[in-house]
C-alpha cells in the first residue's frame, strides 16, 4: 500500500492541502497529518492499515466496481452505490478482509427512482419494504442508517414502487484519510497500471466496470445487439477501449460518454471471457440478447440446456475441503482460509457433498479431554475452550455435562 498513499491530502471546507507523514512497519503502515486549530493548537489525524493487500482477481473486481460506482470527489467520505445486493456485499466484504473495516461501520441510506408519495400510509409501506430488503440481504447495521434513510427523486415520473424494485443502497464511511487513500488506489490502478496488468486481472477489473456502468441494448426489429459502457472522462473511455482490445474484443468510442461493443464476434468474446457475469440481472439480459443470434449454441457451445459453472474449483481442493470437514473443522471461514478459496465455494462443496447438515461426531478421547479441561478451568467460557479444541461450543457443553 505504500505506493498508493498520497503525499498530500485535502482538508476542510476550503480543501487546503497538507502533507502526510508515514511510518512503515513489517505488517502495517501508519499515516498521519496535522491540521491547525484555534489558539494556535494542532489536531492529529491518524490511520493505521495493513501494509499489503492481495492484488488478486477479487481485488481487481472490486477496484472496477469502485471506479464505476464510487464517488470521486475528495469530500472526506468514502461511498459506494448499487442496486444489486450481491455487489454491495462483495465490496463490503473486501473492505472487511483487506482493511479490517467491518460492514457495521458503514452508514447507509436508500435512493428510490420515484416521487415521494403523498399518502403517508403508502409511503410507510414503501419504506418498510425497501429497508427490510436491504437489511435482510446485506451486512449493513440497522443502527447505522441516516436520519433520512429513504430519499426520493423529485423529477421522476414514477409515482408507484415496482413490485421487484428496491432502489439503490448508498453506503458511506466518513474518514478523510481512508477516503483519499482508496480513491488514490483506484485512480492509480485505473490510469497507470490496468492496461499493463496480466489478462486475468484485466478481465476481473472489466467485470467490475461492466457490472457498474454497462447497459445492454436488445432491439430485435433491426437486430441491434450492443453493450454500452458509460464513462464521464475521455481518458477513462480510452483505457476501457485499450483493455478490451488487448483481450481481443473490438469496441468503439461514441462521444461524449460511451464505449460501445457490437457485432457478433465481439459479443461472443464477452460471453466466452465471462465479462458480463458479475451483475445477475444484466447477465440474464445479455444471455437473452446472445440467444437472438442464429446457431449461437453450435458456435459457442452455450445454451445447450446444461448450465455452465464458471467458478468450479479443482477436484484436489474439493477433496481437501471434504477431508478438513471430516477431521472436525466445520467453520466455513476457517476451511476457506486453509484451502485458499472463498467461503461461498466452501459452502457449495458442503451442499454438493451433503455436509453441514449433520453433526461431526467428536472422538470419545477428545470429548474426555475437553470435559477434563472444562472442569479444571471453570472460569474460561465454553466458546474459548471450543476455539482451543477447534469444536463447536455445544460440544464443550455436552462433554462437560457428560463428565459430571
């Protein structure tokens, strides 16, 4: 992270530049800047973060999403907006894993593309519906909602909430240093590094960009099948165009703000390289568009009635997950860290092998050891003993009762 920490940050309402100071340890980096206060005093602003983050495909997907959907102004606030809960969770999980910034620390509110209802009863129903949806589908904390937790679009023509529409969730984290460091990270990756990155990381980044900024045009009367990628800066459009070209995908810049991918062969590459898979609703519309091409199933092998599995892990890792589970380790997070895969992949292996729905029987000898240890240390909570023996707390509880 050392190379992404800015030498100066903007502070205060007047956006005054101040120098940053940095100390690098083996595991962490400490960043400080000072601001002047009244009576000739100064205030210290401090941030400690991990010295290294994983520059893998997951990180580049999130950097693409942030480039597409994150506020870019240096206003002291880090924010991300999306209408798809899976993408919100992906970004929050990344910040938790890489920067130890848990989802419960983010403030949030919901934006609806409709006029604010005049009927108070209907308004209450609308707001309860969308708030319940986002709390249930994401890891946000209910207590971190803004005072105005649902906002409306005044110039919208809509007066009713569509049945399966829940608005866009905006998550925010107010911390000037963190905000400017992350924005600098995204800017440097986008403007200086992405076009020189390996193809796998370039694809991951474009998945994030496309999930956040793409529109699928499916116009059957004249067979106009296109994918638009929106961008506000000309330089951004040039970078996206260069990345696509390097991956063998033809595209064109349509001023003032679009990169357009059209023609059958280019859209097939989007399909084969799985650049459209991140956003579920957009991906479904894209697949529907691709089905309009004659004989597309024979040309690509898609749409033959069998669902494609994009993220299947190797059989070696599947066997390793099953072996670890059968050894008594049942926590998905712990298994994921041991094997080097995501928790979601571990859960899929559990489902495929009918694991997780049954108790792993603790060996009798281990139960005796747990019971003896628990009786000798009554001051230690069961959950701590469970962590020590790598079992569920209920195992400790049952073992203790058994020995009494």
